[in-house]
């Protein structure tokens, strides 16, 4: 049974059980500060489980894209080495929100697997929670009784809290669960030992495929459990594992989920899958990672150097490194697998089709960059190996191994492999010390402890009124304390709020709440699931009072100006450079706007001027904003509304329209475009392959910029005697400066050549050598040029210069070609020894080398040391 049919069979089955089939949420999470990526099927329903938002349907099913590469769900290092770990995977799930519970969940799971798909029930084992005395939890007798109607006692096993009590995290909804395992060992193995002996023992062929979670508790910050007002069901089945079972394979990677990519990659590498374990691991790693990377880019997360983007970059670089080391790829190759992935999964996930070219270009660009970095890292390691061999030291310093890991993307095992080929090893203790220091720095940077919500009013609804008002009367529904880097921060939820919570690229509002007795500053507003969370450094004295909430009006206006300008900018870009332009991210705050969009080449100056002119034309027309709320998504699509990259939209949406600009948007905007005043594009740059970025300012910031530019021009006019053609005057000045610079360089060159002639008379004959060891306080470039001239013109010459320049010691050694060839002397080796008194280092070629240092007081020792180095040659 093909994987696409298996996925559809699951969705069809639960649709028949009156479940609403919903699309997968983006794999990259936008509005949950506790999660970077969707790592389980339930993530998009978290606010329903927490009671922050009512369910749109009481029964739901889907196939959810998930990514597990960080935190406690970190499977990255296992990927490719075994048969079933993955970074990106699909989770088939069905949910009940206060509707059915254990009986239906268990019976339907049995029906689907055994009766619908035909899995041999004799090879199925199920587990139930055995209870936990410390938690005061009894065994799950109800689940046991239901399973007993389907399976004999020997196929029902008890599991401990680790295996059979599911928790969202340290806090939140949780409950007992039942796992379903399948024994896919061959008949001979099954006869030797019972499958029950291998359940939850990490046997690669006795695997868990489905987990039925019965959510009935809430874990509080103090560790205690409380019953939830409603019971829920959350199930998750590993799609890749189910395919392995249904296709009679012993590995997920042998199914049609991965084989098309593995075979394509093997052909590119001229390898055969199944012949060499190291090669096979590399093929599996790349085939797995291409999915994680492609889906992340399609969902709006580009590789970068921080947060979620850094995780994606790490995954991509791991794939590149495996291809480079074990498959022999020295040029970009991963991007060529994208069409195979799109053909295979595009029907189920159309975002792959829409973003195919973007995914290809971003991956190819990242590959080119990292392959260059890898090459530099190999060069560094090669030099370190030479140094170790010369010194007789067999251990690479841990700090160097860590630099290779942290800066050049070399995992420890790659460094160890290369070193072992040279009979060398890593100082593992020092490497671990460096790694621990980095982890400690990361822990300190991310140190955050969040307490439980303290309920003031048990009303669950929090209503945003900020579209129509910037102030309102509010009551505090609940609050909690968060300790961030040893500093107390308080988070509050109000019954009504005029504060916009950060979303869709627009920053959160600030302001204050006040009553007759006190004023409390709100410095930020964030959305956590479906809650508007207000951040403050203090709590009001009387938490149960009524407050006047006031948004910082001036800041809100500036933000609205910039947000509305992004809509006009988007339209203008499409008009000037083409309809292929799509928004790929934005940042809107009170200072300006940043707009990322798809385009494959730099905008010309003329194109930028045209875009700017079109936006300002719309501003001058003072077009009135039309806002449509609770509009069916189908109607919005008919209107031509543009969606924000990487966002998930519900069945009803909000549409903001300025003339021909029509976008799905939840942000705050100007009433009419005239308020924006003017837009000025400050710069246009590339941030990734196929992604450009425009940074611009509006309103007050644009006015200030214009005034500063006028002052600059007036100042230049004054300095150029009020000439009307400033550009011509500057060009003339630059030409004059260039000519003067050329003449100055000629004079400097003449001076150096004259100095070289004078130094010739100071050279001494020592044995067969003409030697000059001299202090000369000048810059390094001058030392090199004169030393090189003398060493080439005077046969058998040995030149050693040392001096102080700009308060730092510098050294230069130059040797005549015969000295290098016949006497086997090496300037690079000399300069490294001579640099020791000045606490420095350097290098170069055998005939010319330089060094710099930190200790000027050691410069005179350099000359004595030079004579000592020369003495054995005399």
C-alpha cells in the first residue's frame, strides 16, 4: 500500500467517524513562546486543551508536520543511524475535545489498524498506565478493561510513568496513555522470543506506532496535579512507522516515503544503497534532512544565525557535511532533491509546490556558503595536524576542536576521523570543557522560570478592542510571575484590552494601566496561544480593581503608519517587478519597517525609485482603509487577498484593503493613507537566495531624514562655495585626491628604495651569508617590501627586521632563494621562533614571513635570538 494511500485512508476513516479534517499547522510556531517548532500533533490545539479558546469542532483529525531537533525531543544525532528516528516526521492524529474518551479512542484504533488495514492482531501489543504511588495515581483500569475485549492478557502490558503518562511539558495538560506496538520481526525471530519481551526496549523491529493519550489532568508549576473540567483525547501515530509496517519493511527508510530520494541521491553520488554502512547512513541522513529543511522554508523559516533559523541551518549543514565526507560531494547537491520531494508530497502539502523555486534557491545558496566554510575548516585542521606532527604532540587541543565544531560546523566525530587517519586524537576533556562553557552561556541567556497563573477572575474570555480604541476599562483576570535572568517580570491577562499583541510582524503595544492610586507601566504585549499577555515590571497593589488601560498613542500611530506602508509597498513591488513577488516576512515597529519578498536579483536604482514613487502616489491619494472582519476565507480569496508567508488562517479572516491593495491581516492600520505622510526606502539587500529585503521609514522619521539630508547638502554647498553642481565638485575633489595619493605613493616607494640602498652598506658577511639583523620602527608593509628587495638582489642574504609600530612589535624575515634551497632554512619557521619574546605568532612562505606580537619590551631579544638561530649554519 503506497504511503499516499495510507495517509488518505487514515483521514477518510476518521472523517467517517464524524471528525473534521483540518490541514496541518505550519511546522514553525509563531505565537507560542514555549515552543520553536511543532513537535507533536497536538501543538496547534494547545490553547483548546488549556481552556484559552473554544474548539471549532469537538472531533478533529489531521496529518501534522512535526520537527524534533531541540529540547527533550532531540532526535538529531540518532537520525540515519537507526531505522526509525527522524527530524521531520508526520503525525497522524485524532482528537476529542470534551466529546468521546477512552472507549471510542481504543475501539477506533483497533478497528483502523486490524480491521481496516489488516495488520495481524497477533503481532500487536498494547500498554496501559500501571499507576504511580508518589503521584497518587491509580492504574488505568478502564483502558485495561477495554483492551481486554480486543486482545488476550499476554498482549496487554503495564507501563510506568515514563512510558505511559504523557505530559505536554513541565506544566500543562497531561494524562495516562496507551501505546500500540507492532512486532515486525521475521517469523523465526518471533518464535524464539515473545514480542512482549521487547516492547519499549528500543528494538528496531518491535516498535510503537500509535499513542492514545487521555488528557484529564493539569500539571501545575509546583508539580501537583488537578483534574481538568473536561476530558480530552489526543492520539498520535507515526506515519513513517505505519508505512514500514504496511509495506512489510524492516526500516522506515526502505519505504516509498524515503526510497525515491535515497535512490536519486545514490545515483548522483554513484553509490549503491545497501552495500556500505557508512554510505547508507549518509544517504539516510540527507534524505531525512531534505524534508525537514524544505518544509521549514515552505512554512516561512529561512536558515539564519539565530533561534529557529539557526536550527534549520544546523540541520542543513549536517546533511551537507555527510554528503561531503561520505558521498564525495564537493559541490551543491541537496537542492537537486527538492523536485523529487515536491513530486512525492506536494499533493498532500501544496505549500511545497507553491514554494518550490524558493526552496531550491535557498538550499543551493546555503550549500555554496557552507561548502566554502568546510573547505576553510579543513585547511585550518590541516595546518593544526602539521603543527602537531612537527611538535611531536599527538593531541589536538580541545579549544581548536571546539572552534572547528562551533565556527566551521565540524562535528567532533568528523574531526576525530580525520585525526585518526593521521594517528592523532582530540583532547576530549578540554573539548567537553569548552562545550560545557557554551551550554552554560546558553543556559544563562535563556534562564527563565515561569510560575502558575494566579486566577483573580475565572472568566476565560479576553477580548481585544484595540482596533477601535486605544484605551478601555479593564479588570485583571489572572497573572503570573516570570523570573528572567534573576529579574522579576509580571504577566497579566485582562478581560478587555486595547493593547495589540505582537503578531504578523507587528510589534506589541506598550502603555500603562492606572486607577486613582497608582500607574503601572506595560512595556510589551505578546500573544501566547489565544491569550493577550501584558508584561510589566510590577503588579498593581489592588489586583481586583478596575483600571484604565491606555496604549502609548504616539507609538501606536507610528507603528500603524509603517504597517499600512508595507501593504502599499507590497502592491508597488508587484506592479514594478512582477506578480511573482510575495511577502516572505516583515518587521513593523515605531522606528520603521522591514519587508522581505521573493525576487531573484538586486533591484536597480530606477526600480527602487519607481516603487517609492508608486507608494507615495497612493499616500497622496489619501485612500481610505476598508476593513472586513469575519470574512469567509473563500470570499477573501475571491477578492484577491494576499496571505502572509508562513501563517495559518482559519475559516474566517480579517481583510485590510487600500484601493488595489488587499491583504489578510490582523494588524493595526491608518484610517487613510495620507496619515503615512511619505515613504523613503533606505536600503535594499539580499538576505537569502531569492529573498530580498527593503528597509524603509515613513511619517516623522521620513521628515527627519529629509531635514538631515537638506542640512547635509547645504553644508556641502557652503564648503564648495555654494556651487550648484555638488556632484561635479565632489568628483573633481576625488580625482585630485587620487592624483595626490598616486604621487605620495611614488614618493614613498622612492624613499623605501633609497632606504634599501642604505641598508646594503650595513650588511655583514658571516660565513657564506650576507646578513642584516636590524631594528627598524616602521609599518609591516614597508618591512616586507625592503626585506624582499634586499633578499632578491643580494645573493645568500639573510634579512631580519624588527621594530615597534603603532605601539605593537612587528618582525619580518626574508631569505635568498639559495639559502632556502641549499641550506634548507625556512623563514616561516624562523619567524615563529622569533615571535616568542614578543608573545606573538605569524607565518608565511619559506623565503618571506612576518609576525606580530603583544609585548613590545621583547623586541630587543628578537635580534639576539636571530643570531642564535643563524649560528649553527655558519
